[in-house]
C-alpha cells in the first residue's frame, strides 16, 4: 500500500529495529549494527528507509547503527550537563528567560548522532503525566520564563489529544509569551503533519516550530507538503541542522540543503557543531571545517540561507556563535575582509 494512504501511526509501527530487517542487506557488519542497536535503540520507519539509496550514504549514516558508536572513549553521556540543569525532571532551565521542556521520549527515527542518545527511546527517559505536570507547575511558578521550547524525543509523536492538553496548559500561563516546538517529524515522518494537527497547532499562536533536516535528499515532496501545511497555519518554521562528518560536511551539499529548505518555507536557524555526546565521536568534524562551510555561504547566497553556526558549550554554558571572522582592529581603525577576500577599512566613532 502507498505510504501516503496510511496513518502515521501505522507507518511508525512498521519501523525496523534490527540489521536483518534492512531490505536486501546482507553485509558483514550485521552483528555490529545489532550490537550497537542493543545499547542505543534503532528505529527506521518505512518512509525514511525508503529514502536511503545505498549502504553508508548520508541518510544511512544518520539512521543505521554502527559499531563505531561503541568505540567512543572521548565523549560524555550528558555533555550539556542537562541532568544537573533540570530543576524538575525533563525540564532544562539554563537561560534566564526560556526553558527546554521534554514531553516525549520517542522519535520517528533514532538519529545516530542524537545529543540525548543516553536516554531517548529507552526506559532511561521517564516521561509521565506527573513529570509533565511538574514541568508545567515549574513554568507557572517562574514568571521570568517567556519562551517555552517543547521537545523530547519528539513531541509530535504524542497523540493530537495529549499534545492539545500540554499546549493548552502551557498557553494558559500568562507569563509565557511564545511557544516553540522542536520536532524532526517534518523530515523523518512527514505524514505526521496532518491537516488535523496543523489545525490544532494553530490555536496556540504565537507558536514557532524548529525542525531538523541535515541533507538535501531529505527534502522530498512529502516533507514539502508537511512544511506547507505548517506554514499555511501561520507557523514560522526554522531548521536546526547538525554538522555531521560524511553527511553534510561539504560546502556544496550544505548550500543545496539551505536553498531547498527556503524553497519549502523553512528558514535555516542554527548549524550546530556536533556535541561531545558519547557514541557520536565519529560524526564530529573540526570547527575549521564548519567555518569554511560558513564562509562558502556568507555573501555567496542570501542572508536568509545562512544559519548561525554555533557550539552548545560542554557543561551547559549555552550556545556559542562560531561565525568566521571578517574583522580585525588597528587602533581606531577596523579592517574588514569581505567574502571575496577584498580588504576595506572603517573608522570607529570616538
Ligand atoms: C538551545 C536551548 C534553548 C533555546 O536556545 P535559543 O538559542 O533561544 O534557540 C533553550 N534551552 C536550552 C536548555 C537549550 O539547550
Ligand atoms: S529526532 Fe531529535 S531527539 Fe530524536 S533521535 Fe533524532 S536528534 Fe535525537
């Protein structure tokens, strides 16, 4: 049956979870895939599986476990120190005016590079009606919180009914100005963005969605339709891409991704340097690589297509911009190099 004829929950149920289920795959590293999947869960739904063209392509790398995940002795379980920055379970309060509120432990696919790999999709991530209620109480009793970022896991894997309850409770708090949802389903399971869901989300404006695409091949007609539905519901869409070795650490691939995002009405927001998350070391690139990619975008394409390159500081210090440097100082004089390498000067105001 055609995927577009099925409900998203039925598609999700048909996800594969072991190497043997990968169609036509009899590689020698089957046991490596399964060993990694026992530590960090595997879930590839039929939609995303259908986008993988061959072994080790950029989509395969994001979805299929690898033995390298078990060979990482450099990185840390909780590199952003989220557990210690949680005043109540599943709510991270590290900036003065906003919180990250985790309301789902499930995702439509378990990305191999996930920052919350230590717990997402496992029984180590305990989210219950009680933890969500505690989070809402915390937000209510901290009126300095004006921006609530609802994430997980993937919050859009909750049912419409549950999502409605949570969003209504957050929206009822007078000090909450904006609600943001962080979700990868427009990329990994676009069928989840139903007409009904878009209609539901529309009730909670001002509501923003940040989604997460990493490669141009993820921008499909289905993804475009999902984003159109959200954008037509008046929801501004941003993208939080992760810089990943072997996936998008290339100027042409990145530019193509940014352009295709704009065409489906998604504005690039962040390009993240890979976190130092245990099990993901093989995905990390140098910061010099990231800066070169940024230099290849800035000036050569519209500012709209240029995300902010940032590092989420280990230990929980917050996001640090890593933009390439175009300015140096010579006394009162500022010396600039433009995107093409041409030098110009600007006299500072005394
Ligand atoms: C990233 C993040 C936010 C949101 O940061 P913005 O720069 O405003 O997008 C909020 N809280 C936590 C804990 C975060 O990691
Ligand atoms: S969708 Fe997000 S939270 Fe879920 S596994 Fe992927 S990166 Fe992690």
